[in-house]
């Protein structure tokens, strides 16, 4: 592939606006979490349509904070041994927080087309022990939340969302990440918008919001309102209240620099999403009904984090060979998230079970890879990708 057609997995979304935002914070002398973080939280909550947003230092920390809030809340807290259902394809930090709080992970297969929950497998996995379902919106694609809502209705099961790869995706006109009691987002370099490192939790529930605030910063009361759902009422004496700890918390706070960048990125996000969806139309036009590879089926309106390619069963070409050909030609690619996570040695540490078989997760694990999507036009890159895939399979005939 020619140098001007090099196809990276990720690229910077910054320009002079972000650099100036960093400089403005440095000139201010206020670097740690403050008013800029609060401004970004408010702007982000408006964008996704949530009542509250709590910024943290990464999307992984956002997942940890959500599980911690479910465990420490006063109303129906989760307890050690409670069951949480998770998809078998995701990133480690979807699973690790549940392990760290002693929850029992139940792994469920994914749908071969959407790459999200297999709804029949999810339904079969729900048991009297199930207290939560952790939905992961994979590669920009929202889950079928109408169907999941019907499965969970009236059962006292909390839905939480890992939306770290799917900022801007919508289902039935509503932003992904807002269907559960809480939802997480990531602003890592390769994601839809970047604050260097950073993440967010959104919720409409005041109790969850107050626990998120306390747990984010040491478990103290300092960031809580005077009357709150964690400790009730704070002292009027700010000195006495300054080092009062009420829950076992962390330091997951972002910086003012992260938030200042986030404000600039959020203003650009609608255009980023428009271009990503245009690239997706091109990708789908080149790979729809492809004889040798399948692609992800869109649910709702995906925000197209990346472009999945799945070798159809029975083909003569191994994934390793296709990946090597693509990378040699300048197309960066990776496995689809962590593949079938249940195959990893780390599973020995988890209290877990596997609900039935995981054929689709195993297929993804052995036969899937993805290429990147970007905030700039990829017509040449996608056309080159289609040509390279065609050449790879033709060479095997």
C-alpha cells in the first residue's frame, strides 16, 4: 500500500483548540479536579441526556466506580456471591471490578451478527441469584435494549452499561450508556474523543450519583452536597468535615487538563460521528454479502468504533495469514477486543461460571479482527482494505 494510503488503527483528534486548552489550564495554576471538571461533567450529561455525570481518570476506572456504587449503596446493595451476567467478549476491566468485589461472574455468549449479547443465551442464563447484567456495547454498536428491558422487567435485576467503545451510538433515539442504572464511557486516545486518559459515569439516580462522588475521591464527604444519600447531613464546619471518610474509596479523579480538553472534543464530537458513519457506509458497501468475511450487523445507530471482519467458517485462509498480509501492506488491525475472554488464564482467579457453550465468542476469538475508523474520510483506505482482502482469498484459490 502506498504511504499516502497507510491505514492506522487510531489517530489524534486534537488540533490547536486542545493545545490552547491545556495551556490555559497551565496558566491558571489550578491543575487538580475543580471547576473545569464540573463544567465538562455538566456538558457531557446534557449531550447524552443524563441527569448526572461523574468524570474519572479512565473508562476502566468508570467501570470500577459503577460496581463499587452498586455494592456500597444503601438501597439493595450487591453482596459477595451475588451473580452478575457478562458477555464473553469484552475488555478485562469489564470483569475485574466484579471479581474485586466478590461477585460471581456468569459468562454468556454473544450474537454472531451484532457481537453483543446473544439474547436467547442471556434469557437462559438469568437465575434467582442474578442481581445485575453488565451489557457491553461492542465496537460502537448498541445492544437491543428493548429486548433486554423486557427480559429484566420486574425481576429486581440492575442493568449497567459498559459504553466505553460506543460514545454517540443510539438505540431508538436514546444515547447508548443511558439505558442502565449507570453507564461508563472512555476518552482514551483511540476512542471517539480523547482527553489523553479519562472516562465518565452517567446516571439518573441521585443515590448512585452521591456514592460515585464519594467513592471517586477517597470515600470522603468533601464533594457531597450538604444533604446527601451517603451520610445524610454534613457538618456546617468545613474544617471538621474536610477529612471525614464514610465509604472505602479510591483516587480516580481526573485533572483540569483532561476536562478542558474534553470540552473542546465534545464540541467536535457531532462532526466526528458524522464522518465515522460516512466511513461505515463505505465499508458496508464494500463488504456487504462478502463471500469470505462477515461484518458486524448494526443495531440502532452505531457510532462505529471500528470495522470488524470475521472469516466465514470453512474458508481456506487463517486469520493469522490475513492479519499478516494486512499489516505488511500498512493496514493496522487487532483481534476483536479481547476475543473469548473465558479462555484466559486469569479466569482461575474469578468466581465464575460459563452459561452453556460459547461458540460465537470462540469464532470471534479465532476468526475475527478489526480495522480502525476515524474522524476523517477513509474512502481510499477502505477501498484498499477491500482489495487486500480480496487478493488474500484469491491467492488461496
